[in-house]
C-alpha cells in the first residue's frame, strides 16, 4: 500500500502457528512459514541457493563454480518432491526428558454399553509413546500401581514450536482388544516446563525442585548431595538476590534470623500504623479532642465473650469484607478519575516528536489500563485479604480516622465498635480454587478431561467421558543421563527420585469429610410467586443426604446453618456434590443448581486445605481450636515435609528456617487461668508460613468460600451462590471434636413500650371557620413491623392553635429480634391459601408520624420520624433544643442503641419534604422508649393507651364541652391576644399613666385651695 513504510523482508521466514477452521469452529493449528519468491529468477541466484543447500546437507566443502551434483529428493507421484526445511527455518531441537505422574482415572463413563474396568493411559509426544500400567479393577481402586514414568524425546528449544502432547485412555478388554475411552490434547507444554533460576541453572534439577503453576516449587532430590533448592521463576516474576550478611545484627547468635513479631489479636498485614501516619494533623487533633470519651464509650461497648458464637465471627468478617470492597471501589474510582484527567491533559497537548513516540505513549496508556483492570479483577475475587485485614480496614472507613465523611459514616462507626474485639475468619467471594494464593490446588496433581466424539458448535459437556489425574514435567536432559532411580523397561521408576520424588502414596485412604453449609444467596426463583422453597441434597460417592424435611419456605436467600459428616475413602469417593432443590407440594422437586468439589486435590495440597488455620489459638469459647492436630504438631509436620530447620521453641518464640516468630506466651483455660504454651507462637508461624524460605506457601485459613451453582440443563447460567466450607480429617489420626455449631440463630422476644407524652410546634393545616386562624387536630401514629401489621394511634388533640398536643399515650410493640443481623423477624402466611408461613426480616425501626384529623376528608399527613433502634439520635432535653440537625448522619450527633440503653426519653423532630425536596421541620414529639425482654414484660405488664394495668394520667387539655358556644369567643380572644398582645399591654400601661396624670391634674386645684384655706 502507498501508506505503508518500506522495510526489508524477514529472511529467513519465521515459523508460526496458523489456526485451521472448519466453518466457524477452530479445528486445529498448522506450524508453517510462507515465502513469496519471484519466478523466474536469474540463473546465478539459483546456483547460489544450490550451493547453500549442498553446504547444509553435506559436511564436505565444494568449490564454488564447479558443477553441483543433483540433490537427491524423495519423489511421490501424487504429492511431488518433498524438500527438507532449511536449517535457518527449521527449529533447533534438543533432548528433553518428560516425566509423567500417572496418578489415576476418575468418573469414566461406559463405552459401547460396557463399563470401563481395566483402563490404561498412553502419552504421546513427538512420535514417542509411553504407556501406564493397567489398572486391574477401576471400581475398587482407580489409581495406577506404578505412578511415575519418563521418556526422552527431541523437542524444539523454542517453546513456541513445541508439538502438542496427547493423553489417550483405552480400556483393555478380553482377547487383547483395546477400546478408546477418550483423549485430551495439551496444546502448550509451557506450564509444565521446568526452568531453573539464572543463578544456578544446574542446581535446581540436581536438587529436584518441582515448579508449580504459581511459581512455587516442590522439593525432591535426584542425585543426592546438596539439599538446597532453588525456586523456579515465572516470566513475569522478578528474582531479587538478598545478601543475608549485609544485615548482620550485633548479636552473633542471631546472624541470619529475621524476627517477626505479630500480635495474635491484631491483623496479620497490619496497616494501622500507616493509616495513623496518613491521618495528618487533622486526625491527631481529633484524637486529642475526643480523648477519654472514646475510651469510655468503647469500654462500655465491650462485648461479653460468653454471648459470642460462630455467627459473631461471620458477621464481623462480613462487615470487614464490605468495608474492604467499599474502599477498593473508592480507590478504583479515584484511579479512573486520575486516568481520565491524564487523558484529557494529553489530548489537549500537541506532540511534535513524530508518530512513533505518540504510538508508544498510547501503548503505555493501554498497558496501564490493562494493569488496572487486572488489579480490579483480583480485588473482586477478594483474594485472601478480606477477612485478614479486619479491624484496620474498618478503622480506615470509620469517621474517627477518615477525612471524608459520607452519609453512612455514623453507622459505620457504630458497627465498627460493635465488632471490635471479635476474632474474624476469611470470607472469599469466590471458590477456594479461584484464590490466587492457592492456584486451584494444582501444585503436582492436575486434572485432564477426557473427550470423545466430534466437536460441535460451542462447549458441549456431553463429550466429557472421564478424567485423568496426573502431572507432567518437561526439562532438558543432560548428555549421558540415562535416567534417575531404578529404571526398568519402558522408563518405569520403581524408586523415583526425580521431579516427583516426594509425592505421597496413592493407596486408598479413609477420610472423615465434614461439610458446612452456611447459606445460599440469589437463588433463581422456581415458583410462580417468584420465590422458591429450597432444601439441600449432598452426595459423596455412595453416601447421600437428603434434607428435604427442613426446607426453607419461600426464600431466595435461605440460611441453612447445617453440617454433614461423611466417612469416605479416597480416591473412590472424592467428588463432593452439593445440590439445592426446590420443594413442591405436588409433583417432582426441581433442581435449582449444584456445585462439585474435588476433595482429593485439596487433601493432597501443600496449602493444607484439610482444615483452615484460625487466626488465634483458644482452648474454649467461640474461637476454640477445632483441628485435632495442634499448631505445634502441624508446624513440625510442615518442617519435616519441607526439610526446613526447626521448629525450635522458646517461651513466646519459635525459630523456623532462620526466622523467629513471636506470639503470646500463655493461653487461657476454661477457668480463666493462664498457663504457658507454645501453641500461640506456633500458630503465628503457620499464619506466616509463606515467608519461610524454600518450603513456604500460603496455608488455607479459617474461611467461608462462596461457590456459584449451575443447572446442567442450563449450562453457563449461574443459578445462585452457596456459602460453605469443607473440613477433612484422616481416619488414622485422632478423631476431631464435635462439629462447629452454625445453626441459625433463633430470634429473641422483646417488647417495646413507647409513650407519647407531648407534641410541640406542629404545623397547622386547617383554617378556623370564624377567625380564619390556622389550627390542627393532632394525633400520632406509630408502627414497627409495618403499616398494616402493628399500627397504633393516639387519641386526637382537638383545636391546637400553637401546635402543642398532650397525649400521655402508650404504644406496645412485641417483636422477635435477631441481634446478629440487627433485623426483626416476622413469620406470616402470604395468602389465605398458603401452605405454611413465610419468614421475613426487616430492619429494627420505629416509625412515628404526626397527622391532622379531618371529619369529612382524608386526614392530612404532617411529618414523620424514623428511628433505627440500633443507632438513632439521642433525644433533646427541651423542645427548644430539638432541631433538624438531630437527623444528621455524619457522625456529629451522638447516637443511642436502644438494645443496650433499654430506656430513652427526649424530644425528636418530625420532618417532611418541602416543595424544593428539602427536609422541613413540621413538629416535635416528646416520647419515652422502654425496651424489655418478653420475660420482663410478663412480670411487669402494662396496658395500651391509658388502660390498666399501669395506667397513665389523662393529659391536661382545654375543656371542649361547650366548645360550640365558647369556642368562637375563645378563638376570637386568642386571635386578638396573639396578634395584638404587646399593643394591648402598651395601651393599658399608657392608659394607666394617662389616667394617673389626669386624676392628678384634676384633683390638684381642689387640694391646693383646701390647703390654702386651711380646711
């Protein structure tokens, strides 16, 4: 094209993979290079090419200009001559060794109406084939007897040109017949390539370091000798060499030790110091001003540990997760605004440095946006930081430490105080396999799906006929390396000391599987009313549990709170299936969705996904240690398996691999006494195990994972999510304790008594018939559960001219309250024909409204007041102090929790939106709120309104008996007095003064005459 720049052609042409399509579907790839050659060309150029070709094919030199012998080329009548690929284009190959871990096969379907009993797996790469042993009986034990084999093959040094590897599973039947079960093609061997670090390229293979997908390593020894291992590095990793001798401490005993001191109660990644430093002068001033008041308030709000349970940890962690997500959204929004600002500034400038520089800048911007997008995706996954950054993340968002105050800052501060001091777990918003730190638990055991049949349009799960479990390891083999370990025919390793040296035994093992189902969210509705009646059904091998009797009526977000125990045998019973069904009164129950978990990969993972590690070691209470192995035992086993020096314990310290971890020296027993223990310091080492050299990796913490559920009939469409976790305990170890009680909390019965004493400054809506003056017939309405559920009203205060109303009226609201969720629980039937009651959860709020009663028309709404019983403004002492500022939610108004204070009295404002959609003060109410439990209410009963028992006095209101006679006169008098009060007072005073002067001057002449006469 005319606008294209002229450049020299690439010579020789490079090979590349070109996709092959069948219709719209990709059917394969072709490794080829294409070159356009001018024809005819000059005879000298042909001779030159022939000379070069002769040099490539023959080792003897041939003089230039001599007559070249013909190059022998195989001829085929139908295809023509086969010309070898020139050396400059042909990939450079070298000898590679492929080690294969044949672990086993899973879930093999029938072939030709016959079950697969004796499977065998063949691995083919670059024309070389290696076969596994034949499984004698796949039903009894689907694992291979000889797990590790290897073979050598010539592979290109450039990984891009490496051929695919084919995994083929066949069924060995009678009379030497073989039936194909399924195949799997590994298109790229890149993830299975072993690459030593640049520092010691030979040491890593000699030490048997097995890399896993996330760049970590699995240690083994091939040739013995030095046991040091070098961690493999990914292409996007950066290797940093640290000189341990450059940071020598004054004490020679701790020359290479790194001391890690962690408070077990605080967060593990503690960012509190950084946040405190980032507060600036304003934050320090606020801290000094608040001072002891905050400490007193926090001391009052300390939670009794005896009242805490697992749900306390869950809701504290959930609040932390929400706060963390809000913070990430704020950070992302800020970054987007900065990026937009940079783009606008760049677009406004004129760049005169040429087109290439402009393209480079655009490319950098695109890369930057991609990096931000990646970070955003990681944040959405939640990673493993959500539960661990508990109190520090809440502190970041609380009004005490945040400069920017939002509408919900007061609520956030109160919730932070509620959950302060409660230990937390990690809530992952994704399956555990999707967490980056755990990498799907594929360190050395991968799952390859076996496919059979012709590929159709789109993804078709029906082609999956089974799974092969194993692993591949590809590396360059040395010259003269005949193998590692004891080798028999076919490349079998009887005593493997290669890359898979320290894999566990694959014999069947008994495991106690304990499944906890917390709740499900956003389920797809199955009934005509837009709801569902979900219940659980679990299966693990031959074990099945049907919890149909405990279905949750008409809920799309049911709370199950159940645990199930299975005694399973791996590998025969290793696939856990959790299904959620919709209960139907008539007909067959419908499957809402299901999720499947491969427990075997978790069981053998080095991340120790068998039982999550708690953040704090406790002997009793809601945070009691639930693993049968104590932290010291777990730490010893990890050090032994990873060949790490340690652990070496001392009071409050433990040394592992040259690092010292510090923790508490004592633990509290059931009686409240203290006793010395090494468990807290060992637990600190476990929580920081990823920092241990060589064998370190992230251990699975105490957690709750969120798994999406799918319906096989609607593939790819999420039907909801289920929150759960799984614990596994070997049967040959000490049995674990009883399961953690996660049963749903039962709501507590309360009775709230609200006394409406008075109102003031209520706006007047009606006009008086005689005087035209504004007046109102005031009454107050209130409810808790709903306007139609428990609505109550006071009597009417008639003809209030000043907005003052006197009531002395008592409302009584009994309700069921769930403290953990801060919700009121209501159970009622949706309709007359409903089979059972439906449970609803609503916020704990008291709604008060002031109305103007009318005789012939509808009553007029004047204003409302909504009081959240967990945090509402403290009442004013007098009516004058009651203003709209009390309704602010920016943290400036002190808040009250009725469930802690029990009794509150004061003035609160009524408000309504005006014409400009701004709140206007429409009245004030003096009320008293008294909260008591159902038992307390039964001991001290009270009547509604002013009735017995414990009646209230009648209010002192104006008498309206002769209102039709004296009412107009009173209203006329009130109208004159209200408008002309000061004028009347002044007039009376002036009139009295004038009268005195008139009387004085009137009587003065007579008194003077009498005085003169002497009368």
